[in-house]
C-alpha cells in the first residue's frame, strides 16, 4: 500500500488536467427514446445530461475533455460546437441570455472527440483515450451519471489522488438488494474519514456474493498504468471489456483508493432515476423552482387523496 504521506506525495504528484467522458454506449435501457438520440443528450430541465457532466469537470479545474462517442452520437459533437446560424439569429434579435446559453457548452473547456467504433465496453472506451491522455493521470466521468451540481466529489477525488497517488474511485453505499447492478468494492479503512483502500473489485456480483455494500459510481481518477492493464484485459461480463476488471488488477497491487460519496447522484440512463433527476433539479432552479414546487405539492397531495388530481396539468384557459 502507498502510505498516505500527504507532504511527500503532493510535492511531485502530476496535476490532473484531462477528463475522459465515455458516451458511446447504446443506451438500451432507455429505448425507444435513445433509438436516434444519445441518452447523454436527453434534457434534464433545459440542458442535456452530458452538459452537467462537462460543467462538473470544468468546475474541478479540468480544462481538456475528451468525449468518447460512437456512430449515433453526432448530436453530442454538435452540442459542444458553435452553432453559427442560431448564434447569428439570436445576436440579431439582441437575445443575449439565450445567445450565452447556446455558446456556453463550447466555452466550458477544450473539448475533443474520439469514436469508439464498436461499443465493446466501458474499459474499451477508456482505452480509446490512451493516445490523447498520454502518460498522465486523468479523470473519467460517465456521460449519463450526474452528480448534483451542488456537490464537490470530483475535487475531493483529485485531492485524494494527490496525496495517495495511484487511482481513485467514487463509492456509494447502496441497499444490498441493489448491489448486483453495480461494480462492487472490497475495502479497508485508511484511518481517514470517507477514504478507504480498495482491496478488490467485482463487476455486478451475483446475489449473496458481494464483498460489501460499496458500489462504484461513475467518477474515477486514474493512473495511466490502467491503459496497459486494459490492453490485456479480456472481455468479461456480457462480452464487454470491463473497467472494473482492469481496476481489480490495480487494486490487488494496493494502488486504488475510494472516496465514499454520501451526496446526490443520478443515473440518467435509468428511466426512474432520470425522472427523479429532472424533478429534483427543476425544484432547485431559482427561475422554475417556486412555481414547479407548488404544482408538484398539489399533484402529490392529489395522489394521496386517491388520485383525483392525477393527470392534472396546465389546461388551456
Ligand atoms: P452503461 O452501463 O450505462 O451502458 O454504460 P449503455 O450501453 O450506455 O446503456 P444501457 O445499459 O444499454 O442502457 C456506462 C457508461 O459507459 C459508456 C456509456 O455511454 C455510459 O456513459 N460506454 C459503455 C461506452 O462509452 N462504451 C461502451 O462500449 C459501453
């Protein structure tokens, strides 16, 4: 294990600047919406899910972002590019608020794209970033996994990586009945609140075999050593090259730590979680929240009263 000697490690730890956002998956859980629209582009209030992810990376100081996309993901590339005709039309109207909203995605960071070709798994998507990332530590943020914008998980992970080196994964305690849906980590305490050493990892463990309740969620800060391991990782579960399997090799060598996250996280690739995300973030919006929350309360009390108000929307006057 690498000792948590913060002074020695942080003195020469290379700064993480690059983020990789895998967004090449097929999104089958959200069909038919995702037949022609990438799931990462589904709107969460008025921004696509993936924009929140890129904003999170930029807020943590990562200024170089590589999106890993695929054949049906052109909309992602367009969203983070300029839209000249639209910008010109808004500028002519003097609509500066919408003009800024349209320009913002392209201004968040230096954004690059690479295509995965065939979606051979998350591990394979990360391996596609090898040439762009080079021999530096880097962050990975899954394009459909939202951490509430009020949280600072990624900054915390970068700070932990500076002190412990190696790789850092984000962990969340989940109901044991749900752990088979995630990668699961066996952990050992470090003596530091909220930071554990990961001793083993297993992807989607069969019922009753999970080593803990700690699920790996979609944020990672990885040592470039992961690329060599990924290059030799055979397809695992569902014939895909799993990032969890590669990290298992690094964990066995004692170089993976976990930051335990207790805040709000949403899997927008899951229908029910997507709905929760939209409602929560809409309620938190100063421009929409007060009116929407009022409507929501009325709607919920209608449900509780036996459903008389169910189906209630805004009717035309
Ligand atoms: P998911 O496990 O959510 O898979 O991928 P998926 O294929 O996208 O969606 P479902 O399960 O069919 O509904 C987790 C993340 O890894 C990316 C996805 O885009 C998502 O951000 N991914 C997955 C890739 O980039 N490439 C892959 O080959 C697989």
